C-alpha cells in the first residue's frame, strides 16, 4: 500500500528565492545559445584573492581535511573576534563568535534559537528576500515597515516607532542594503536606536553587515555599537567573507552575539550542518589575515565604483525611470513603475518580458517588498553594463509605439 508523504504547513509557506529563480532561467537561456546579460547576480564576478587560493591549495596538499569544530576553527573565531573588536570598538571574545555556512545560515541560526511564537521582527521594506522566510522558520512574525524612495530607502524613526511594542524581538538593519545599496549614517542609526529603546526596550538590533566593506562615493559604513554607545548594546552582528572577498562559494558567515546565544546556535548547527567546511574556513582565515587579500578588496571596490557610475549614468537616460544612488553593495534599485500596470500586470511580468524578449535578467522588486522596481546588479563587466542599459533603454522606448507582448 502506498501512503502520501505530506509536506508540513511551515515548509509550504516558504517560497523559493526569486533571485535564484531568475538566475536559473537566465542560465537556461544561455544554455540555448542566447546572449543573456545577467543583472540578477547577487555575487561579485571577481575571483577570490590569489593569496587565499594559494593557501588553500597548499593546505589541501599538505594536510588532512577533517571535520572542523561545530562553532568554527579556533584560529578563525579568534581572527573574527579580533577584527570585529577593532571595528566595533568593544571587546568580543571567541565564545561570542559562531562560524556558519554563510551569513544566511548565521541569520537562520539566530532566529531559530531566539524567536518564539508571538515574537515580532521588524523588517524595513525593501528587504532582502530571505529575511521574512527565516523569521517564519524561527516561529516569529515578520512586520514590514516601508522605507520609501522619497526618504532614500531609509527607515523613518516615526514610522518605525508606530509598529514597535512589547512583542518586538528584533529590528533588522541591513546597511548597505540588498537590494537598494543604501547605507545609514551614525546619526540615522542613533535616531532609530532612540526610538527602539523608548518603544520596545526588549528589542535587539540585528545588523547585517555583509556589504560593509563595499562602499562608494565617500560613504563610510558605521558600526551600530559605536553609533549607539551610551544608549544600548543590544546589537547582534552578522558578517562574513562572501561579498567583500568574492568568496560566495566558500559559504562562510560570522555571527557575533552574546555567549549564551552563540552556545545555543552552535547546538542547533551541530544537529543540522555541523561545522562549516574545513577548507572554506582555511580560506576565510587567510582572507581576514593576509594583507594582499585586503589590497584585493580595495581593487575590487574601485572596479565596482566605476561600474556604479556607469550604471547610474545609463539609468538617468532611460525615460520615466528614477533611481536612488547606492552607497554600497553592488546593486541599484530603479523604479520602473511608470511601465507597470497599464502595459504589464506587475513587475514580475515586466521583468519576464525584459528577460525573454530583450535578454536582460533582473529581479522584480516585489520579491523585496517593493513592487514596480527592479534590482539590477553591477557585478558584471562594464561592457555588459553598457550593452544592458542600451537594451533597457531601447525596450522602454519601444513601449511608446504600442502595447507590450
């Protein structure tokens, strides 16, 4: 006799990542021989620092690859603690650091061990696509607050205060942000902290700092610990090497949190993934401690700055499209709302048209809680950016001649 194996309600509620879905469709079109320009990528197109690759190869040839301790290799935890202590201006010990399989894993571990039914997590919109799902997997309730383009995609303290209450467990702050690239100043972080302390003293701030080293045009990332000094130290930091060092495939994330939280998160990790892959931890250690690797980050940041300028210049020439310049990361989040509604049902239909008809891959803004926008990544060559913008402009201009397919 055959019995159905049912999927539980929690799993059914989780939607696949829209960013991965678009990348997969773009790859399929490429496999058909079509010249797709992929602006949907959420990872740098550079190789990892050469020093990292050489060190990993040397260790693979000379050492046995064994399981790593569940919380991470002691040397890597110490290196992370040292760097974050210096950056945030406070002493962080090894036992306050957990190494996980990417920053996404770090966040998931955090929510799994700290949230209970009824707990709320405030998420500014636009938001990274995985935040709501991870909160729900942790039995929490996501609460969305619009951070409008009129305010530069930054959370308004008054609007934040309106949703805070005794059930608020966390407020998520991603700076620079995915998908907008917008970053907060120290004054802006402190203003938000003052409201949180007044309205929800039980709440903690989750700082997703994964893009903090990729900043442009004079913007300086601010440590929330420094910005909130004397006000609160209820801050949890998520960091990693994926974006800054072009090491996405190594899957190494860092959680910096109170000891008891790290201990609980390590217990969960021990019963799921166990420790992150040992060679990946070797690579992360080299990236964080090798001066040549730091210099490679500076070089990559300079290339991204040029691409950012090219992207903004091209978008400014597209009629009816508005863009908030990003402070960091490698995304822009232009508003194509003028072309959604009459000609297209929604931004998903518009993005699908661009991909299928014009071979330009983007991610619809509705995936980030901001319908009408598209996320365009400039983690691609200057040549592809120029050609992609030419295609987008031509596509928009073609709409004036008739309705879209």
